[in-house]
C-alpha cells in the first residue's frame, strides 16, 4: 500500500481529504505580520467558504500577505515516517514553474529513498499546474489505490495525465497580477478602467500565461465555460474542479452553464486556497479538467466554426474519393 501526500495548494476540501485519505502539508502565510496555517483539516465545506470570505475580504481591505514554501525538512519528516511505517509515498506538488515546493519535495524524496532499506519508496510528481489540477490528480490516485493498484503503477498513470490536466482562470482586479510581476502597474490601471478581464492558463511547461482578453466579467466567465466544454475529453468520467476566491455565486453560474452543455461525473466547487489565491486576488475563478493536451482549441463560436469547416472539408474529400467531385487543378488531388 501507499500514502498520497499533497501540499495545501492542491485545494482539496477537508471533507474530501478525509474521504479519500490524502495527507496534506500546509503552506503558512504571513498576514499582517502573523502566521496563518492555510489548511484546516477539520472544516466543513460551508465553514471553508465562510473562512474564505473572511480571508479575501481582508485582502480587499488591504491586508498584507506574504506566502512561503514547504521546506525539505517537513517533506523529509513526512516521507520518512510513512516509509518507516511500511508504506510507499506518492507526493504531488504545485508546478515547479510557479513554486519551489516541488523541488523541495524532490530533494527530500532523494534523501529518504537513499536511506530506506526496507524496500519502500517515495514517488514525486510535478503536476505542472496548481490548485485543483493537483487535487483532482490526487483524488484519481486515491481511487486507483482503492482498486488495489501499486504505487509505481499509479505514479506512472498520474504522470501520463499531467500533460492533459488543464487549468484556465480569470481574475477580477489586475492589481494582483501587477503585484506578482505578471503585469505592469500602468497596464493594470488601464485594464481595470477598461474592464479588461484576462483569461489565463497553465502551459505545458507549468507556467501561467495569458490565453486571451475579454471585455467585461460576464464575457470572461462565459469564455471559461466554452473553453471547458470545447476541450474536455470524456466528460462523463471526469471530476471537474472550480476554485473561486470568494465568488461563490458566479462559480454556481459557471456550474449551471456547463451542465447545460455537457454531462460530467461531478464537480468540486471550493474556495481558492489561501496561498495561491493571494497571488491572483479576490473574485478569481479557475476551472480544472482533463483534455487531449494543454493546447486549447479555442472557445465557443470560433471553435465550433473551425469544427464545421473541418467537417465540410472532410465531406468534400469523401465525395472526391467516391468519384463525385473532380480534384481542384493544381491541388494534387487534395482539398
């Protein structure tokens, strides 16, 4: 058997942490000079939402936040305890492209693996994403464990999912992106005045990049819906994640709009974890799902138009193959 370890950036609600038997190492933020443990394992979903509102209201009111990493020592202690207790470890971490936490877990795993003489091992996975992208993968790992699969087999299966797990999100106030250096202060000011709402995503290298710009909040929310519905693969087998920084009503709107278009296995709708959520700010909404890859195909009308054109071209090719259509001169028989 094996245990599953995540950092609290995985954003898994405490009730699901208990249900899926996942171990969480919490980030600690410094808020107005005082330490704040970001994950409380005893809260209900409603209590997490209430605590989230308090936290993001405090940010709105000017609370100063410093975020940090989970150190090698904490990972080492956790991994060593599990392995010495006779189990393997699968550790899933927030993207190395946005945090040093994965590197800390990797170094700790190497140390513990070198020490172990009982045959037990730590498998580390860089999820190349954040929030519920990591959390959903951890839940899938737990389900595979329940099926009786071994740690090495599960770790490899999860690594195969990493290039396919997508995270797309929008922020409401560009000032928070400016504070993290993703945008200049002047651009943030102008963008807020013009009600520009960017759509951002995790790329295949695990970095946060801009996908497109929308004008107005409603347009950005509808774009998120379309990106999920146009790119998700086999939705009926998937858990779809929604993380919001005190934007619950809008997250419910998104759930309802997605449900109108596709059928999914289920949703996790939760408050954005306090560590990564501090960098993107109140009203941020993020969606997480498995696609073919991380190369998003477009959204809404554009994607459907592209699909329609492709279908028409294929129909013309089929007619040509059946002898009902003459090749275009100079096309070499191809349309």
